[in-house]
C-alpha cells in the first residue's frame, strides 16, 4: 500500500510537471529495488520498523535529489546550520540584529529603577511594563533592568580575579590595595547597548582609579546597530583611549593579528592576562546540528562518529518564481519569501563540528567538584527532519509522516560550534586568560533535540510567538536562542586549555548565588522582600574559567 501510494503520487507529479525528465515513476520503481537491497542489512531502523519504511524514506530523499538535478535549473544554496543561523541573526541586510531602525534590545533608561520604592513583585512588573511599553518588540536583559547594580557585581568579580591573578588580596566587597597596578585588560563579547561597559568603567574610576592608567576595555560586537549605540554611549571613554569598539565577528577578530597588535601593543605580550566577559551572548551564537542513532553515546565513547550525520539547510528558488532571470545575489535569495527552505543530512565531515563534539562531551572528573550547579537540558530523541518547511506539497507531507513513524530511532544534538571556535581562539591566543559567561541553562518552547533552540518573535503587545521549525520563519524575522549546557561548557574550556604547562580552574554557579556574593543585592529588593535581580531569571547560570601559566 505504501509503495502504491508513493508511485501514484509520482505519476501525478509527472503529469503536473511535464518538464520532469526522466519520468519519476519508473525511476522510483528502479530505486525501490536497489533501496530494499541496501537497507535490509543496515541500521537499527531495519530491526525496529522494517525495511519498508526505510525504503520509502530513501525513495523520498532520492526523489527530492532527482527534482534538483533533472528539473528546470533553479537557484539553490546549501548552508551548514551554523552558517544559516548566522545569516538569520547577523546578515547585514536581513539579520535579526541588523535592524538599525529597531534593534532587538531595550534601550537603557536614563534613571535606574528605585526598587526599594516598590511594594512587591506586582508593582515592579507594572513599572517595567510602563517603562518599556514604547519598545514592545525588544528584549530586556538583566544588565539593563538592574543597571547599574548588575554591572557593578561583574566589575567586583573581574577585579577580584585580576587581583588574584597578580598576587593581590581581595574579596567580593573590598578591593583596596597598595601594590602598583598591573595592566587590567577586559574583552567583552557582544556589548549590547554598552551598559555593562559603562557600569564597569564608572565603578573602577570610583573605587580603583589607579587602574585606569593601564586599563583597556575592548568590545567585540557583531551587530552594526548595536556597535553604533556603544560608540555613542561610551564616547567619553573612547576619547580617553581606554574603550575600543570592534565591529566584527569574535572568532575573526581573535584570529586577526592586526587587531591584537593594536589592542596589545606587541605580539610578544601574548602572556598578558585577558578577562573575557559574555553576558547572554552564547545563546545567540550559531550552532550546528548533528544527527544519528545514539549520537551522544557515539561521541562520548569516541566510537562510531563516522556514522553520524551533519545537517545542512537548503534554500531553493524554482524557475516559476524567477520570471525568466536567475537571481545571483545570495542575500536576495535568503531574503525572498518565495524560497523553499528545508534540511538535509550528509555524512559528518566538518572538522569544527567534530572537534566541538569531542570537546563538549569530555569527562568532568576534574570539574564535577567545582560545579555548584549543573544546568543542562535533557537530551530528547527524535529523527532528523528531512524537510521542515511549511508546505502543502504531498512529498513534504509524506516525509514528515515517515519521520514521525521513525522518531524513536535517531536523535539530534545542536552542537555549539561557534562558541567552541571562540574558546579555541582564546586559548591559542592568550596563555593567561579568564572567561566569565552568563546565560540561560534552560529555555521554554525549544525544538526537540539536545540543546534545541527556541525561535521567538515579540508581538506589538509584547507576547512571545514561538516557531516549531528552524527553517519555518523567514530569515531575520525572529530571535534564535540556544540553551547552554554549563557542565559541558566547563569541560570544553578545560579541554581547549589542556596542556602540561597551563593550570586550569573553573566553576559554575546559579546567577542568584553569584549575585549574592558580588552584588549589592539589598539595593534591588522591594519592600515585601521580593528581589527581582535574585528571584527573576532563575533559568540562568554563570560559568567562570581561568587558564594560567605558572610564574
């Protein structure tokens, strides 16, 4: 019955598309014979669901490939998932963070909230809605909502690490020292509105002004509109030569010798310590998608990695939409609403994906005792979505039906490849460094799979609308956020810093515990005792890692 249904649809497709050459039905019948032969001896799919379903799945894949090769020429581009997500978020023409007229971050208010004047949570929420009502489609982050107290907590933490790095005594609230200052180098990745940089600079100029003589604060910002906001807000510090804004991709910036010679002064000073800070940046760093049966076990045991697959996003525009002319601009192809977007799997071969898979599943026997909080998302098992675009196409419907029937065989893992490339570049560039990362360890409405993202867009009435597929929304129309497995993050940082000469130390804390240690938490408490800085954003954690060469 299954084979008959597929053949009938094939004949119908031939009739509707007279240009299809050779005819699809005879081709599919031939393919079915070879597919049955090859699938009866492979994979757990055969044992669990039978060769009929496997054969049908392969036929549908072969059918899609035949349409791409035998029909009228069309514009097509294939991207690794990380490249597609990067384009959706940061493409200069259609990226979500490239909207100069309405950047997706709330502007920082001129006056901070007087939290102690609020009676309770409800009063605080009313004040937030009133203040940010004029920007309904923008997100509010902790560093903006709790300015300047959140930024001052980060400043205390960074000063404590700087003093410890250079043999000074310091605690969370006292940073006074009489020892001559050493160079204090901060690198913030994804500076947002410049709010953290402003809070850190104001705190240091007030509490430790002697550090300003040897201090530098570099912001590496991928989004051009946000970099412009930062230059405006931090102009006084830029004029003094302390703050520098670099509008660039962080991995490209780290690997650019010229940028580091400008910020360091000389290449031989690579051993000078750098303090990296990322606040809610990892969630917007593009990931790749790896799929295959028992993907986590295969990677962790270092067995069968070659049997895994990497996903690609295919973007097609058929000749019926081209009006006789082929589009040559790839940005225009990405932006057009009439393009078809779907996902395909291929054998795992990308070196960065392989390195990230290995590093982010390293054993944690040396870091488990340091993890006060292990935040991870449960690994969900699901099949690779061969096609997830919204369509009434019968073949797309058949593929989704087969994927649902085979959903227990495979699983998916969204691998943080861009974050891993950044960690590799930091470890290779700087012998001595620390890195502080605050982000979400859990998110609602995520896609299936380990570390599955949430795709959300805010409506004018400030409601979050989620999408059920990575390729369903048009590129640039929504935010794409990935949760972070902080235990794996700690393992990955230790892995890239692993060598005989360098010491590594790290920990993970819930945001509340971190802020109780470093923040003036009494300044953000309401009269009822509710403290939004401590009690909201409970799905966030903070990782700190340090690599140091012995003196």
